[in-house]
């Protein structure tokens, strides 16, 4: 029974991850090639990276802080896709921790509805995350992104 349950869980996970961005981690390091953003018929996908502070001696602290920095980076990347690279955005990262994030656009509330889909850690406890925002939400907010496959 446990094998069946595990098999069903694995199948659901594979189906859920079939679309969108693929991993940017290879052998515990950042892969030589990867995509940071993708727009498909259902979602805007973005990737964020966060570095671990080597001064922090605990693995948990390094991973938690690098994950928060990666999430802040993904939010900023989403705003860049929605508004272009001339965005008035300020994300302050100190010791791999987001100390504050100010994004002066109408998309501010929209990106906070993003879904965290995947988190991967690097061998040095850095982190990469994949987040997505549904095309339905984007269209309701007045954005019509074209697919970028």
C-alpha cells in the first residue's frame, strides 16, 4: 500500500513539474545553462537565486536566509517581465536576507500572489526557487503576456 501511495505521489509531482522552468542545479552547483523566465499558456514562470552567507555557521540559517533572498529575487524578476527593465524597484539584501522590498508599480500586489513551485539548494547552501503567476490573474490585472517557448 505504501508503494502504491508513493508511486501516485511521484506521478503527481512529475505531472505538476512537467511544465514551466526546469532545474538550474547540476551536481550541487548552478548549471552552465538555464532559463530565468518563461511564459506559457497558463503561467508566467520566474526563477530567483539567493546566496548563503558564509559567516553563518548553521546550515539551517544559511538555507533559510538564502531561500528568502531567492524569493525576493524572483519577485523582482517577475516585475521586470511585467514592466520592463526600467522598473523602479528596490530589493535590499543584507547577509542573504531580504531587509525590505519596495516596488513602485501597479503590479506590486499582483506578484505577491505568486506561487512558490520549487526550491533547490546548492552544495554551498545557496538557493534557487521557481515561482509562477497564473495567466488568468495577469489578464484580470490587464496584462497579456505572449508565450516565450
